[in-house]
């Protein structure tokens, strides 16, 4: 095993590239967390449709993307679509693939929270003349979001960690740069230890933010 001093020297030399990769990881994780939540809200809303055909299609969407391994989806888009004349950049593939995948999970979390709501309040709002969209926007959505904070936080953490697979479609994020560092000096343990510590620090920051949000929106029983 090489000395820590030689590893530190290689690390310092590649630090600008590693930081650039880290920024790409944070950017991707942040964007797919936002787009996945927004799309997930839309998907969740459609699961409440009174139209059986719409509900069946949306439930099929959720089942498909939850059941489809993310790496298969990314490979299908990045390596498969060019055979049909459709070429997308690594970031575009990662953003679209992750967004559809994350939205399915978020919609499932929101639907689970919805099933635990007291439906009498929704019936009372309907009796007072609220439209279905008003009931959803003013009563249903705020409550299910609050109840789903722990699950949504876990999904954000998963987004951060899963973003590391994007290097397999040539997206040069943080883990890709760590791979390059490890390949330079063959000190794989040290390189991956650095990666683990960085991911741990980022996850800890997400957890702390989540706890602050939970305290802010906590409603006593």
C-alpha cells in the first residue's frame, strides 16, 4: 500500500477536477430531487382521478419505474436511443432518467400518506363548495407533504448516492473523478475512503436540514 503522503500529493493535484465533479454531483442530485418532487406531486394527483383509465395508467407508470433498475433505464436511454437516431448528453439522460424514477417513488410516498388522512375533512371541504383542485392544493397536499418528510428525505439521500452510477454513462461527476484518482496511483482503498467520507458529510447535512424542516412544520397531535 502506498504512503499517505504520495496519495495526498496526487489528491491535491487532482483536487480542482474532484471539486468540479463534486459540484456536478450536487447539481444533479439537487435538480432531480426538485424535478422528482414536482413530477411526483403531479403523478400523485393523477392517482386520485375519478377516471379509472387515468388511475390505471398512472399506477402502471409507478409500477414500471419502481420496478425498472435505474442503471438499466440509463443504459437504455444513453446506449439504446442512438440506434434510433436519438442522441442525448450524459447530463440530459441522467436528469430525465432520474426524474421519472424519483417521481414514481415520491408519488408512492405521497399516496401512502394520503391513505392515512382523515377523509372527513375532505368531504367537509367538498360540501362547502371547494373544487377538487382546491381541496388538493389547500388541504390534501400540505398534509401529505408534511407527513412524508421522512420518506422524502430518504429519497433525497438516495438521489445523492445513486447519482454515482451516472459515471457509467460518461457523466463526470464526483465518483468518476475519484475513479480517475484511484486509477492514477492504484491506491483504491484511500481514494474510495475519501469518497465515502465526502458522501457521509453530504448525507449528514441533508439529515440535519430535514430535522430542521420537521421541527418547523411539526403539528402536535
